C-alpha cells in the first residue's frame, strides 16, 4: 500500500500518484506568503504541512520539485506602501527576509524555487494575453482586464470544481477587482488592474496600459511557468479554496495549455484552520501570535513545529501555550531516549546501521493514511515506553540500540525534528559547566547557581552524575 491523500478536487481519499504514474517525481506548488507583515502562526501551519508532506514523499521514494511563491504585490501591500512612503521593494524586503528566517526557524526546507510575483510579470502578461485571445478575458471600462466566468463555462469548462458555487445567482457582467472576495460573489475577477492614483509608483507596462496583476493570476503564471501546465500537487490553507484556488484552476485551464484530458493540478491538499487559545486569532483578543512572538517567549522553532505536527492537517487545531509546554516535555522524552540509546550504542551510534524496521513500518503505515500523525505519534511513544523498559532492565545491546536510534533518527528527519546541528555542546557551555563543577566542589553554591543560570541562558540544563556533569539542551 502506498500513500493515500484526501483530494479536495474529488472530495475523497485517493491513492497518491503523480500525473505520470510511472514517474517517481512530484511537482508541487504551495501558495506562499503575502509579505505585507510578519506571518502568524496560522500561516505557518500551512507551510509546515507543505514541508512535512515533501519530506514524507521523499522518504517514500519520490523526488520533489517544491515551488512556493512570494506575493510581493497586492492590495494590502500597496496600501502599506502608500501609508509608509517606502518603495515597494524596500517595504517588502523586510517582511520577505523575516518570513524566510521564520521558515528556517521552523526547520522547513528551502523550496527549490521561490518566485516573486514582481519578477514574474512577463509570464503573467503572456497568460492574460492568451486568455484574451481565447475570448475568456476582456477589457472593462475602467481599463482593467477581467476573467469572464460565462465565457469560460461556454468553452466547456466548469467553474466550481473545488468549491460548490451557485452560478444561477451570478449576475452577468458583475465584477470584483479586490484580490480577496466573499464566497457569495461569484463574479468576474480582475486579472490585470489598471493603474489608479493610489497605486503610486507601483505599476508595470502592459498591452492594456500601465497597471499591476491580480493576485490569482500570479499563482497560475508562476506555478505553470516552473512546473508545466499540468502538475501533481497543489497545497494551501483551506481559506484559499475559494476564490483563490478556484480562480487558479479557471485561469490555468481556461488558457488551454494542458494536453487533452489533463487537469491543471491532479491533487489538491488543503490544511485546516488554526485556533489560538480556543478562539479565532485576533489582535484585539491578544491571541494573535507571529512566530517571533512565540520565539520571544522562549519557545523554540522545534517545539512549535512539533506541536503543529501533532494534529491532523484536515482538523482545525487549537494552538495553546499549554500545548507548547506539552510539546517541550514530549521532545525532552524523545531526546532523552535517543541520548540513552546513543550512550549504549557507543561508536555504533554514528555508524551506518540498518534502522529497526518495526518502528519505521508502524509509522509509515499510519502516515500513509492521509498523514495520520496522531496515530504515528502513538506508535512512537509506545516505542519510547518499550525502549525505556529495555534500557532500564539493561536488556539492550549496543547493536540493537544503534538500530533503534537509526530508526528514530530517520523518523525525526521525516518530521523535521532532528535537533539542530548546533545542539552539540558548544565550547562556551562546556567551560561554564567545568567552572560550575569546580564551584560546587568548593561548596560555593551561590556561584554554582549563578553558573547554572548562565548555562540555562545559553540553552543548556546541567545535571550532575557520578561520572561528572552532563548538559542537555533546554
Ligand atoms: Zn496561490
């Protein structure tokens, strides 16, 4: 059995395979951030999901091409540029690098391509031109270019593939120019927005005059430009299903670049909503967390990632401080178990050994079922209990310990939870630990307590054992 994934397009669980069933290569696209501000923890749930799915596919023997776009021009960004008086690039550069830093802090692998919308204008213009040629795009009185849903449907396409829309209620000629619009508005949407005074210096030349692209067309142009007109997997948050993804399908299939019978995207995966402290995130409720807010409160990217990966991606999840503290305890348990295994394995801990099959097989079976992470974690913690029992009774030899450790190392890499390489004890921490040891032996407990606090500040807790001190990452 292979991996099954829920496909929003068919509304059912489907065995996953790339469009070309003989291929072991997955071309995947995840809608990236709109860099008008720092990204919040709800945004990162989607990016961690994309990273985890990529890692899992690679673990299951696929290679991947992972594209994540950077939306660096849209309504909100232009408003901020106007308010702050900055140029578009100086404004977005700050949030783009903050986003990439946060993405790394969560140990997400860098996507293979990170196209910026503002650097993809020629492809966008070409795609709009093609839609215009096919009679599906039209120029309106305001100089903007719109997508005609009626014309699209007239060419034999279906609007409402991902989301059930009521075309009866559509009033012909009704248009929306805003990038984000309500589910009730089944209306023609903007592909190219004619320049208005509020846009300031943010505009590009085009066959339709000066203006800028709509948000939806950016993703169609960038995804097809890098992955081809038909590709395997498209991810995003569930809030993007309509209108964004529905419009992406309409634009991409409306341009008719696909081979006969091929869809724009075979498999659509959507991550569910995140509640924070039991409620919808909002600045006024004080439960609006950016990743930086959480890091500043002393939680690590690894703890946050772990917590996000304890819930099934299609279930809405309540993200809480209590949950983060639980994540810390769970990781400590896992790290402790791995440390003990490494101790027993000795030199074998870093040797090439075959990972213990039982743990990997059990978790693979669970994750193959639509990434059932909670069942996989249950398997992991059963294994920890069993391993600890063997460790306590001294019935685990170096070889078995090394195999068990290799299995956990493989799995923790799939989850993206391998401790960062920097977690080998740095020299500064060793020195402090030696000093503290000397202070303790001299019964200078005030000094030894101060040194313990210094170590803690560096991210290490110290333990005294009969063999001397031992440092553990905090
Ligand atoms: Zn998108």
